[in-house]
């Protein structure tokens, strides 16, 4: 018995120590990353500082490990936080809430609860069947993919806490307002009839007691799951950002997406509608666009339209809602994104 207890205690200590050591090691690499990349490029490879190719290579070699370190550390922490929330708990928390309060709660919960396009249908069905207002459901569906931990982590690491807070607050405002408008329009007739025939019990999940070790494991699982899904987008996004950083003339980008081009905000939102990316792949491109003179509001509007109006999610939701509601949903969110873009171009 004593040996068993000793083994359990040893496993617990191991569980606690390994994340601490790995996070400390990652932070250490992050601190000295820029000096290491500069030493490699200029000290060992002896590349020309003024060459466009050198700027492109430096951007890629610096941003790639930087983004992955930020992503891994913070996703691990967020994975632990997410273990306190389940889709079932989220659904129960929103039951019986009036429209506006429900919109605020749903948008806020959308940031911290597990969500991807593939889970849009079961979440939607569970919410609607439980009597949660349609507008509240859409607030959640807008906030969850748009304001996710990947976006906030990368924005914080690349641009600082002010930009990350700006993104989170404007995303929440869009989710709350769009959901409220959809709720006021009384569009329940555009939900497929079979959705209301589903029994709530079919979607209820058995809750079990979660230990601290389970939460640590949830952090590991979140890292493996998220990084394995988005790494290709990250590398591709950084590659595109590196090319923009190294070769695109600053005056060209300023004229195309700068404050002087008033039409750029609606244009980038329209361009972003059919595109699909996630925050991990797009934010490095956002960084390069801003460095080349793109206006903050225009760049954020572009990112929000690509992430928040995901084409795969629209296709999946077509199975549970009718085309008019999809068009109304996309139009309301698009208008909200454009308003945010104009406001921040005016402020900044």
C-alpha cells in the first residue's frame, strides 16, 4: 500500500514539474530568440542586411519559433482553463437567460469553451432544442471561432496587450450585437423543422469529477490537438507574411489598405467572405500588412471577415438552418466588421 501511495505521489509530482520545466525552457528560448536568429543570419550566414531576401528569411526564421512557443505555452494554460467548461455546462448556463443578457453571456463563454466548425451542428441543436433563443445561440457561434485563444495569444505576442484587448472587445461587440439583432428579427422559421424534433436527452453528456491531473492532461491534449491542426496554417501564414515583409513596397500597401483608401474596408470584408483561414495562419500576414502601411482598422476587418465568416462553418450550418438565415447572419456580421474597421481607422 505504501509503495502504491509513493508511486501516486511520484506521478503527481512528475505531472506538476514537467509543465513547469517545459514552460520555463520555452520562455528562456523566447527571450534570446531574436539575438540567436540575428547571429545565425548575420554572423554565420553573412547575409546582406539590405537585401529583400535577407529580410524575408529573417522574418520567417524569427516569427516561426516565436509563434509556436507562444501558441504552445498559452494553449496549454487555456486547455487547463477549458477543462472547467464543457458544452453541456455551457448550454445549461445559458438556459432561461433573457435576450441581451444571454447574448453577453454566450459571447463571453464562446471565448473559453471548446469549439470548431465540426461541432457547430451539435452545439446549435443542443442550444436551440433547450429553448435558448436563436440570437443567443448565434452570439456564441460568432464569438467562439472569432475570439479564440490562438488569436489572442498571437496578437498579444506580436502586437502587445492593447491590440489583443482591442480585438477581443470589438469581437465581443460584434457577437453580442449581431446575436441581439438576429434575436429581435424573430428568424426561427428559417431553422430546419427537424431540429426542434430532437430530444434534449440525446445531447446531454454525463458529467464526472475532474481531478487536477485530468486538467493537466487536458492542457497537453489541447496543445497536441490544436498545434497538429493549425501548424500548416501557421507556417503558410508566416511564409506569406515574410514575402510581404521582404518584397512588397510600403507605399503600395499604404495606398491599397491605408487610411486614405476609404473603400478598402468594405473591399477586404467582401474578399474575406469566401476565404477560409484561422487566426494562427492569418495573424503573421496581419503583422506584415501593418508593417507595410496598412491601416489597423482595415487589417483587423480583413482578419475578422476571414476568421469570423468561415465558409466551412456556413456550409455545415446549412444542414440545420435555411439559406435566408445564413445570408442574414453573414450580412449582419459583415456590417458589424465594417463598422469596427471604419471606427478604428478613424481613431488610429
